[in-house]
C-alpha cells in the first residue's frame, strides 16, 4: 500500500540521482521498451545533482562506449573469473573506510549464467558501489535446467534478482498509436514488430524496498525528453476512487422510463442544503448540555438526586 | 509545399537510407535488423541497401531515374549468406550495375557443414567465420557495410550453441569490425502454431529478441494479413529498434517509422505508402 508520507516523484528522483541508498537497482525491460532511456535518466539526475561518481560499464550487448562512462569493460570475450578480476580491479575494496563512490552499469544480466549470478553480484556489492543492472524480461532463462548439482527447486534468475534487488524499475511501453496492448502483444509474439515501440515517454513500475522491509510501489509516467515524472494512479487506487465516486448521468440512461438523472440546477440546490451534522460539528469544542428551566419545573436544589444533568 | 509527396524509401530523419553520419567515425557501430517471412523474401531490400550504400541511393526501387554514378566516397559491401549461394547475389547485383569490386559475397552454404563445422569445437567454428569476414573487409577506408543472412541457422547447425554464445563470440565482434551490420533473419519460427517449446526453439527466439534489442532499426517484411493481392506482395514496416543510434556528433538523427506496401515484379520493386 502506498505511503502518504512519501512523495513518489521525489523518491524516484532521489533514486535516479543516487541520493537514496540502494545498492542494487534492477531495470526490467523488454523488446517493447528497453532500458537505455532509464539509464540516461540516472546520468542526467546524477549530473544535475553534481555527483562525481566513477562509472564502470560492464557490457555484453552495447558496443558503443557511452560518453559518460569512466571504464568500459567489454565482457563478451571474457570468462567469468577473468571478468570478475577485471571488474574488482576498478572498484575500491569493500572494507575501505573512505573511498570514492562508484556506479556499476550492467548490460545485461541475461548473459550471466544462473549459477554465477549471486556470486557475480555479491562480489561487486560494497558500501561504495551502486549497481544499475538491466535484465530483459522476454528473453527466457535457458540455463536454469542445467545448473550442475542444482536442485530443481532453485529459483529462476528473474525471481532471484527480484529478491535481491533493493529497487526495481519495471519498464513498460506507453501506447501512442491506435493499437491496444493486446494487439501489440500479439504482434510481438508473432514477431511482426509494430510501430511506436521504444518511445521517449514510457511507464515505470517503481518498487523501492525500505530498510524496514516494507516496500513501496508506485506507477509513474516518465517523459525522458523533459525529464518529467508523473505519478499514475494504479488500478487498485483507481477502483477505490471510482467505487466511492458519484454516479454519472450516463450510468442511469436507458434504465427506466423515469428520469433518474439530476439536472445542474438540482445539483446546485442539493449542494447548498446545510446538513444537520455539519452544523453540529461547528458547535465548538466539547459537548455541553444546556438545560433551561421552564416555569412548571419543580426543582429542589437541596435534593442530591434531582440532578437535571 | 514545394514537391509532391515522394514514395521513396526513407529510413532516417535526414531523408536517407544510410546517413553519412554513420561512416564518420570508425568507433561507432550500428545494427540493422531485417526480419521477413518465407513468403516475403528480402533480396530486393538487401539489393536496395547495397545500392544505397554503393551508389548513394536505392535506384532500383520505383524505377527511379538512375543518374550515372557520381563517384561515391563510401563504397564497400560484404554479403554473407547461410541460405543462398554466391551467384544468387552476384547475378542480382550485376543486374543493378553495381561494380563488382564494390562488394564481396561470402558463401556459407555450399559444403559449409563439411568444410566448416564437422569435427570442430564451437569456438573454433565461430573464430574461423569471423576470420573470413576480417579478410573480406578492407582495412581502409572504414566504410564497409556487412550484410549477413540467417546467422540463426548456426544455432541449428552447431551442436550446443546458445544464443548468448553466438552473440558474444560472433555477432558482437562482427559488429565491431564494421560501421553497419545488417542481420537478415527469417522469423517464421514465431508463427508456427503450437510449435513445441523446446530448448532449441526458445534459444532461437532469444536470438531474435536479443538482436532486436541491440539493433537501432528494424525493417520487417510481412505478407498481407488478408493473404495475397495481385498488386501488393507484402508490407515493409520501418520501426525503431531497442538501442539508440550511435553517431559521433550530437545529431538529432532518428528513425522515421513508416509502413510501405510493396509490389515485387520480375524486373522491379515498387513502394507505396500505406
């Protein structure tokens, strides 16, 4: 349940600018909306904040070195041990008391075998380091079945990552054309790629796990052109609000031959009726019983049992 | 408006098919992904892309008045196919009057399994294939486009090969060797009804999906949903891919998303806006 004490947009900006402490930020993306615009938001907000972090980019997919990264590691040609050695050589030791902050961007975790994934993340993790890792949701996890000596109950990679991540940014497409989400999914399943994917404006389901163990969950709309973030009411909240909401005249049309609607004039008159309980609320603090004696009242001041209150 | 709307093939916002920005710096690499069905073969599109690169514009489309070749500064194309033999491309490129020293065709079909795959470990197969490209791509000037047709067949041909291994050991290193890599794939596997979701087919699907994510533009050729018409062969849809366009300077270049209908005839291909 959303907490009213947090402003989700400010919290997201704090995550983007790495002010909020969150060691593993997981970006879940798909073919329809990939994560590079989200990673660019991290860079934009960090720069705006004046962060001077070293950025290590571990690339399996990207061949063009981004302008903002300090170290670019081409991981395609390395085996796991060699890769780990190279990554850790760029990062400060976890035990160091004071060290420069590092950001590690990983593109993408799909290329790390399930059997190595926990070791991979735990070796990079340190108090001086924040990981921003992309995982493509629609690419299936093939090696799950072949973990040597693994139990069949071992979770798959995505479940494992969602458990370990402290912040999850689940990226989704915002439809712009005349297609609806079902049509887009059908076209994608047939690999007849529709137009209008990978837009500058997209949706984000933002899950932030607090230290207390509570997790906050919000739906936001991100405009990566203007760097504007807007909170979307999620479906549950929407349902609640529409449930309590007033009936609209359209809902009553065609039900009976009677006119069940309310005209504007009637609505206005209805709004102006002062309800009794509202008057009672403006009575001032506390309640008081005011008893006024009438002429026929027989009241004896000395009789202790005759208390009008 | 100064001119009538032209139904030319335009892929990018500078009204071009292959912008000059792509060839300015050899440190930037872009991936095109062309997907098609068995009923909508992509040879005409491959030809048009080579023409656009070598001659400057895709003259064969819409029977454009082909101005005699201005000496193009960028010139070389390498075509490799796992599904067609060398002559398939050479004949059609000759018809388009593309000088034969401007392209190189690698044949990965004839005797391929016997000469390149049998009794060889996976990493050696992929390394040898890469070496063939390195030999075909001239060192200077760095303006070569590489077109590779159906590399996904390697997943079926090479025992135990996974999509990640194919990407890491072959596709990504190949992309680094050239400015533009064009992968042409047949996406029929997605359209087979209740195909068995075996490890192999998910491996294939993962390859298509990961290639789409790495590409910055996707051109997909599909038959009409209604079947066939006499005057339309299929549709060509131009869409953004999953990656940003990599250019050295901060140009505002972007993909122009569009949909065309095309009619492929014996001698020509015509494009119409949908």
